[in-house]
C-alpha cells in the first residue's frame, strides 16, 4: 500500500493570518483511488488547509507536489487546471437551472457557437451512470425540486465531469438524513473506486470508519496523526486524536517532549 | 446498445421513457399544483377579459378593426416589457426604461427632422439607448448601487434629457413613412399569408427539433396538437384580418384596410431573436445562472459584473426599439413619450406574464402575454361604458380611474401568484 505514491502531496505547509499561525508544518497526502478523511475540531485548521489547496489562500511556506511534480497554486484557476475540485458545503447550485445546466455551468459545450444541449445531456447522464447514481430520475429536473442528497450528488457529479484527479468534499452529509447520507457515502466510495483521490471532511466518526481508507487528524494547526483505517481503528481513537491530538502511541508528543522530537 | 447501457439508462427513467399525451398533461397538472404556474394566469386572464368585453359590447369589441387596434396598442408596452425582462431575470429593475424609450425615439425624430437618412437616425438612436443602459449597468455592476436607486435617479435625469431634446417645440412630428407604418400599417393580404406560412414552418421545425432531442419525453401527439392549434389560430386570424375593416362609409368611398398589421411580424421577430439569445446561447445561460444564484455563477467562473453590465445595455437597446413603436403609434414624439405609466405597464406586463421580480425565472414570451392583458384592459373598458353592475352604484367603466384600478389589480394578482408560488416551493 505504501508503495503507491500520493497524487497530491503537501509538505511543511505554514500559514499565518497576522500573528496567528493557523497551519504549522502540515504534511498532508492524498492518494488516487483512496478516501482520505480530514478530521479535527473547529478551528483546527481543516478549512484553511483546504483553502490553501484550492488556491484561495496563498501559503507562507512549504511544498506542494502533484503527481510527484512540484507545483505552485496561486489561485482557484491553478487548482482546477491541475484537476483539483472542491465541493463546498453550500454546494453553489443554481436552483432555477436543471441538473445538466448546473453540471456544465461556466463550461458549456458549444456547437456552431450555440449551446449543444443534447451532447451535454448525454455526458451528464453518462457521468451520473458511471457513479452508479440511482437517485435521480431525470437530468432535466430543476435543482429547485431536488432533495438535499440529490443536490449533493449533482455537486459531486459536476466535479467528476471535469475528470478531476482530486475531489475535496466539505462535510457533504452534514445536512442530510440517514437514507440520503448512505447514498452520498456510496457515491464517495464509487468516486474513489474510479481512481479519484477523495478528501472527505467530516465530523461523523462512524461515517469515516465506514468509508475512509486513511485519516489525517488535525489538532491546533498541526497534523496530529496520519493513519490507515483498519478493522482495529476505533471511534475512540479518532475522538481522542481530535480532542487531544494523541491516542495511545499515535499522535503528537506532549508539550514537554515536543522540543526533543522536533530537534 | 449493450445490455449494461440499457440498464444504466433506466436510472433516468423520466428522461428516456416515451411519454403519452396523458403523461404530459398530468406532469403539467403536477407542476401547476406545486405552484409553478408559468404563463397560465396570463392566458386565463386574456380569455376571461375577451369573454367579459365580448359579452358586454360584442358589436364594438369583437370586430376585426378592434383586433388590429389592440395589436398596435399593445406593441410598445410589449417591447419595453421584453427589455425589462432581461434585468428582471437578474433580480434587478430598470425604472428608467420608459424614458430610455422616449429619449431613443426623440433622438430618432430629431435626426429625421434634420434630414438624416432613416438607417442613420435609427443607428444613432440605438447607440444612445445602449449607452443609457450601459450607464445604468456600470452604476449597478461596478459602483455597486442598487438598481432601484440608480434607475430612480435615471428616471429623473433621462426625463430631463428628453425635455432638452424636445425643447420648446412641444411636439415633433415623425415624417418617415416606414416609421409611421410600423404601428398602424398592414401587410398586403398576400404577404400576410406568406408570413403565416413562414411562421408556421419555423414553428413546426422548432417543435420537431425539440421532439427529436427529447428521447421520447415529448410525444408526437403533443407536437401535432400544438402545431394544429397554432395553424388553426393563425389561419383564422389571417382570414379575419384580410377582410376589409374600413368603416362602412369609407368602404363606399373605396378605402381598403386589410392584412396583418406590421407590428405582428415585428414583435414575432423580436420574440424569436431574444428567446434564442436567452435559451440557446452561452450568454443567455449565464444570465439565467446569475439571476438564480450569483455566488454559484461566480464560482463557476462566470463574470457576474460583465453579465449585469451587458444586461442593462441590452435592456436599453430593446427599450430604445420600444421607443420607435411609441413614436410610430402617434407619428410623433413629445415630452410625454415613454412617460406616465409606460414603464409601470411594461414591468407589469412582464410580471403578469409570469416573469419573477426576484430573478432567475422568466421568458421573453411572458412579456407578450402580459402586454396583451394590459392592452386589453384600456381597450375593452371604454366599450363597456356606463353600467350599474350590482344595481347599486353607477360606474363609468370608460373613465381613466377604473382603467388604472383594473390594471393595478391585475398586476397585484400576478405578483401574488409569483410570491405564493415561491412560498409553496
């Protein structure tokens, strides 16, 4: 497993807002075909890390490698050109447009300078089918008429449509009911099975144990642990990592020993 | 097709299953029930108004000359409503569109009075209209002032421009024959039939195209019903309008007034072009997206400011064209061209037709339907005359007061439908 090279590799990322250091020497890896859960308490730095990857915030120092190549991401455009897509919590869908129109928004296919509706519709349907989406009855439905889970599906499928290599999902199930959560988690799994590197930000430990291959836990701006999810990984371990940055022999060394270790 | 593809497509059953006419009707019923009424209220309003006025005074209202009149009366409001539609779709408003029309008409009239050729006068008037619209757009999109405030200010200043242009001449007559004929002139009966043939062919082609791309969701029977209905209506109206509709006395002196009014093809061309722009081009799609969710549009890489700016420019241009209709209706311009209730009726027409004031929802066709409703009210009420409907009070239905009250109630009813449908959704 460890012989797989990460598709996205962040090393020693530092980021400060004024005097506050939000990210401290963060190492974070995303593997193709795997779901990497990013966990941590509010304020641990998850969102900042994601925004650094997305190019929304510039980093102060550190290296980003994509497919082994050193890259610099200066803006959202750079990120999407690399194939990094982020599905934010508020989804950013146009309710008055239909599923196809939303999936192709801003990147419409044209034929003779005019919208090529049937080609876009077919591609949208193919993409949804490739993700084994079974919850949408029609791609011509307005998003207004869709449920929360269906909307999440559309937002994720939109990211897939652009042959993204890395898709970051920001709490995709936070607002969903039980059945819809299950649908979205299945979709997350299917995404990874297609070879996409998936980052799942979530506060739900059960859902992480169910769907994630790896977990990166953040604690006060540092990555406390980067572990593989095995059958012996428990909910308690994850909760301890989130609340104290340490669980058993994994995680950050206590403050007294910190200097010694970093030296 | 392999087995797997068939199975996969079954997930999108609604897109791929052929539908019967009954399915389409029940779909439409479900849509209405969920509060999405579309143009239904305006169509019902047209039918109701025609029934009431036709019952009250059939001899005057249900005549071919009144039908032709109605088209002329509705035309300018319809065109300005089309203009306003483009900013309403963004959730914005243009209170100055009426005066933009007035200024554009006056620019054309003054150029013509100076002896300019028609096309040059029209070109300069279009440029002025675009400039006025872009100015509004700049203030809204770049400076960031709410469009209500910007266009309220422009309502005053464009009126000032209009007064300066007309100067003390009071009324400026328009002598150009083509401009005068736009509202009031008629196609010859032969050309009328040619227009019907061309129009129906294009309609059939567009229906066929929709059906072919629908994977069976649009049944052939629906296409045939739509086409048959349109053909029957067009042929009947053309038969009526191709009759000589001059007054009896004038007929005896050999006056012939017949054929479809020029405004009909003029409005139809605008309708088709603008609908095409809105539904088939990337610009139109982006405009709808900005109206629906500006933040989502911005994240999708759409330049929201540019869309806002150009939508106001487009609104100005179309309003300017509406100004030509205003001038043509009375063959002149004066300080009241595009003033008074012009703008209110135009916004009202768009909303009555089903275009939302909250943005993201609407069609160009709505402007036509709503414009007809608002033209029917002042056209029909005077023909009702003095009545006492419940035997209690005498009401003079031909008075301006009653006209305004009725138009106001129609607008209120339409915007209630809009607001309630949003609540329901």
